[in-house]
C-alpha cells in the first residue's frame, strides 16, 4: 500500500512538473519535510502528555535527534520504490536505509535507558550518611540497565541481519539443527551466561550493593562497580580487585554493611596484671564522648584473655561506617596508651624474672628484672 501511494505521488509530481528529475527531488524533499513535521507533532504531543514528568521530558530531549533521523530514513524507505532506479541497486539502497533506521532506533532505546537510570540514580544519593536505600537502588539500576542495553543491542543486531535474505536462510537452517547447535553454543557461552544469570540474581536478592564493604579473598574493600559479568572492589590501599559475579552466588564472603553501614570496631591492649580496668572503662567513655567519629551506641571494655605475663583488654566501639570505625580504633588505641603511660605506667607490659640466691650484688629474690637493671 505504501509503494502504491509513493508511485501515485511520484506520477502526479512528474505530470505537474514535466520533469522526472525534478519530480524525484520533490518526492525526496516532501518525504523529508513530512517526516520532520510528523516527528515534531508526535514529540509535541508527548511533551504535553508528560508535562509534569521530569524524567520523561529528559528522555524525549535526549532521543529527539536520533528518532528524527530515523523518521527521515523511514520516509525515504517508503518513497524509494517510486523512483525509477535499477531494481537491484534500489533494493540495496533500501536495505541500507532500513539498517540505518534500525540502528538509530536501537541507539534511541539505549539513550532512553541510560537517561532514565541516571535520573533515578540522581534522586538517590549515596554520598550521605544513611544511604542503605540509595545503595539498594543504585545496585538494581546498575545491573538492570546493563542487561537492558545488552538485550536492545542483540535485538537491534538480529533485526538488522534479518533484513538480508542470506541471513534469513542461515537462520532457518540454524533452527533446523537447533539441537546440536544449541548444545555447542550453550557449552561455549556457559561462563558468560552464568555471570549474566548471577547478575540478575544479585539485582533481585542483593547480597551485595554499590558501596558495600566486603572481605573477599582476604581483601577488605568497597564495591565500586557492578557490571553484568564482574564486580570491582576498591581495596583500602587503592588497588582494584576484579571478582566474577558468579563468585558471590557460589562461594561465601563477608558483607559488613548488609543491613546498615554502622559497624563495631575492636581495640586490643596487652597490659600488665596491675592495669586499672575500672579506670580504663571510665577513660574509654571520656575519650569516646569527646570523639566525633563515635556514633554513641556501643562503648564496652572487658578483659578477654589472661596469659602468663599479660592480660588482653578489649574495647568495643561503634561508628557510622567502616572508614570511621578504623580511624576511631586508631585514635582510641593511641589515646589510651598515652594515658596509661602518663597516669599508670605500671599497667604497661613488664618482663619479670625471679632471681635465685647468690645473684648480683644488691639483688633479692623475687625482685623484677627491671628493678635489678635499674640499679
């Protein structure tokens, strides 16, 4: 029907102008103008319908150029049969125009997906203190966006290839031998498919999220990026650990921020048996109340082990996130050691030795080695 309309249009213009060449130019020009007008009208209507939707207006603005060009190519595909070209050459040109139109439509879909995902990510900032919901949204959007882009690219490429008859014949033969070919392709693509399926599982169940703190392969770091096949961990010393997605589905790992970014930090001291534990508890509270890194939730000090020469004193402190917890642990450790050295030097570890009778002059049995050496 479109071919008949184009032919009648060309015939009328040729009759009016009396020139075949001028009629061809007018056919192409009118088709382009009509395509641009239809595109402008359709987008004006869509902008009116989505007047209050910022995301829709952003997407329409981004895809306006590619879709306008795709409409022009579609118009040329429609009017091309009316032109008296060589049949073989005309068919090649028509296929090229169809491929160009499909590529532009695929690019428009990818642009729309990226624009929508960025708009959603900007609404949920992860550079705030309470970012659990934002990290959940970023993780889902990050994975689903990549999967959607891959699907669009595959559909675009497949549709472009099906325009050519040779590829269509190949597709029919491929379906005829789908059993063997499917097994071969499935075995060859197993690692890729495994990671893609793992990516969908992570997007839905979310054992990890963007900016989570993980321990993987003995390395401590943040989730910096989640792709369709691997995860990038930013290690504390700025190295990057690349881990396949399937690793997080098949093997155990530690997630320190699964439900909340709050985390407990452990500070250990190896002290003498004369350490003033009660006073250390009071000093710990004073140090924490004066430290902005503490979130005010956990402050605990206990003797957790006793050995032949020293006791092990452990303090549990809480912070808003793991970097703050690390800094808080270091500061509390340093401040407590400085206080013990100034106020209770006897609490620091000592090496004791009992000297038998007949030892050095002035030494008495039972005196510490430090006292003897001090003489």
